[in-house]
């Protein structure tokens, strides 16, 4: 539908009023050449297109005004397709503009000698009059468009107001509710048809006073609210209050904090048999909700596995909450895990605070260094795992939770049980699916893939173009004990990339305690790693050739050993 048609009734009222005063017929054309309003003979042509190359047609294309005193004879009429059947005696037409764009034409038309005389005798005055009428129509159209925009925006705001996740309430200066959205009623358990009089009775009288005094960012039991004034002529007329459940906000923040690429098991670097076995077990565990216990030395990637299990599970769109039980003071760990209620102790936040278990509801909680949890808290953790509900410190009720637990430790928990530092019943509850991560020194096959991965990462991060490692560094990596495991390797390579000013990392680029003390004799390195090198070459041959008769022939030829030796080595290295 054209723009002009949207105010068709207004246009008809205008031309009928004009016609009743000046006794000359009028017609209006839109920018698609359609006649949308008319008086006189053209009434029957409303809805039809004007003749091609007619005066109205040309006025629409050029934006010019025309006064035609002798239709059919004047030059402007010569190529009109209706020239021979034209019934007009005279005409005056004027474009209708909006922002310099022609959106229509308004014209006066004479169908007899009387009307022609009226037009010819007052042609300039009538042209000026038409300009004013054109301006009136364009103004009405702009008003209509603005009204439509405002109406659309109003509907959009109404939809947003009712369907945003945050509860919104507008109150007057006495605390009476002027307006509320659907979420507010839902949050405060008010039925759809129930009167929404003073919702702050649900919260407290003090809360009402805080709102009216525009004290924002306040917290009450399980809710957080903010206030914004509506000021008219310098005076507060109303107050808008946004009200959110504390846990809802925490889940949103958790999503923002954990905005990261999902970790899949395919992203875990390692081709050794030991790491591949753990990956396969972890993949299977991600399909269930059973508790997982990951054991391994510090720096072996326990949290990486925990995140991969979460991100490949049905809970991947819910929170992943990690807490290090060894990093939090013993006096705080209980409140961190289980939360506390309003007034539970001196210094407690108003409204209380949820613990990590509540925050992780629906998702996964990762309890790192579980072996360092104080013995008196282990019984409470056991109860949470058994009952699937958590009780805040000082609370009189429990909150049901749906949380998958993954725990990790570098300690030998069975030894901790023997010295009564860890509860046996908690160990069995955690150790449903055990995963054991081998230290890097026992995964020689993973050393070079990991080192190349970290080199690529820090090349990109530090904008370097280092191609690789020297043979001396290779030998050092294979001989080194890696007490800090993968984390130590990453830190070492990041340091080396920072220090390296050539296209190859040499031993001199490693941290000073390794580069200057010369802790490893290169000759000892080569001798001690012959077995590892042999295994690597056999693995490479197995990957390149198949194990059929033809493939075996190619392998023994490439390796320079006999068939019997090849089979013996494959068995020895468990390949």
C-alpha cells in the first residue's frame, strides 16, 4: 500500500471541502500513478492509473508544477496516450513533497467552460493555494507516519515490558503500584487477576521507604532491587523499581563470566596410551550424572577434564562453578560452599548469600583439591550429595538442588583416610567414576605435541614467528622431570617465547635455573632417551603404513629392522 493511501480519508475530506468552495474539480495521484481521490468525472477512475505521459504523470516524474490552459494543444500534452479522448478544459497541478521526494500530485481540473474560466482567471492564486494544500497533505502524512511509529514503539515496549526477565514495577510517591509487568507478578507470586496493591508488603516496610527515598542497589531476602525516578518539571512523580531474584542474577553473571569456547575432548592434547584411556573414560562419564573423582599431580589438567565432561554433557548450557577447597580459608569455606541466610553472623550481607552449590543448580560444581577440605565439613558435603539439597548457614529450611559433582585432588585420599583426615564414606560417594591422570614424565609421547601447541599459542599471543625448538631443548624436555607437569611446561614456553629473539628456541632462552646451571648433560639426555626415540619412530611407521602384509614389509624396510624385531618391539611398547 502506498504512503498516500494510509491517509485516504483525510485527503478525501480535504478535496471535498475545496470543491465545495471553489466549484472546480480536484484529483490526487500517489507516487505509483494511481488516482486515490477525485471529484467530478474522475470519480469513476479512482483506483486506476493516470495516462502515461499525461501532465500529472510528468509532474510526478519531474517534480514540476504545470498550468495547462488548452489541453490537447499545448506541447506538454502531445505525447499523452489519452490525448485524443481527453475531456479536460484546463488544469493546474502541484507536486506533494516529503523531504524533497515527490510522493504524489494534487491538481485542479476543469470539465466545462465555467470551470475553465475559474481556473484561467485565478491560475496563480489557485497554484499557490494548491501548494498550501499539498503541504497540508504532506504534513498530515508525516503526522500519520509518526503516529504509526509511536504506536509500533508503544507495542514493542509493551511486549518488552511484559516479557523481560526482570520484574518491573512503577509506584507513585505514596508507594502505590501504578503499573507492573508479568515478570513482577510471577516473581512475587501474584496471580494474573489479583490486585497488585503494595507489593513491598512482601518485602518489608523498610524496603518501601528505601524505594521512595530512591535508595538503589538494595538487597532483601533472596531479592535484589534497583530504583530509578521519573522526574517531571524537576519533581519526582513516580519511581520505577526493578526486582530480581538473587539466584537469577547470579546465573546471568555466571554465564557472562564463563563466556568461553566449549572444551571438547578433541581439544585435549595427548596421544599417549595413558591419556587416551582417560579421555575415553571421561567421554563415557559425560553421558551420566554420576560423581567423578579426578586424581593426579598438580598441573596435569584436572580442571580441563572437568570442563570437558561438563561441556559434552546435557548440562553444558547450565553453570559450571569451580571452587578450590585449598585456596579458601577454613573459616570461609562453609559459607562459600553452602551460603548463609540473613543475619546468620556478624558482618553477613543483608538478605544472605547463596553458596556455590545453589549457584551451580542445574549445572556442574567442580570441587578442586577436595583432599584439603576440613574434616568437619566433609559430613555436610556428604549429606548434600546424599540428599540433593543444601541448607544455608543460619537457615531454617533446605533448598533442593540438581548439581553434578566433579571432584579432584593431587593427594592420595586412601592414605588420608588411614590418618583420619578424610572420611571413607565421602571417598566412596565421590569415587563413583575414578579418573587417574598420569604425570607428564610418564607420558613422554605427549611432550612434543604439547610443547608445539604452547609454542603456537604464545607465538600468536606475543606476535612472534618462532619456528620451533633446538635439538638441545628437545633433549632437555624429554629428560626433565616436569614436577609441575603441563602447567610448568606452559609457563616455561611462555617465558622462552618472550626471551627468544631468533626463529628457534634454544636452551639459553629457558628460565635461568635451566639455562645457566646446565642441569642436564646433553650426552646423558641422548643415551637415556634412545628407547623413547625408538618407540616414536615405530609409532610413526604404524601410523603411516597399515598392519597388513604389504604394510609390514614397508615398515621393516623404512625402520631397517627384521620382521621378528618389529613384532617384538610392538609388543614391548604395547603398540
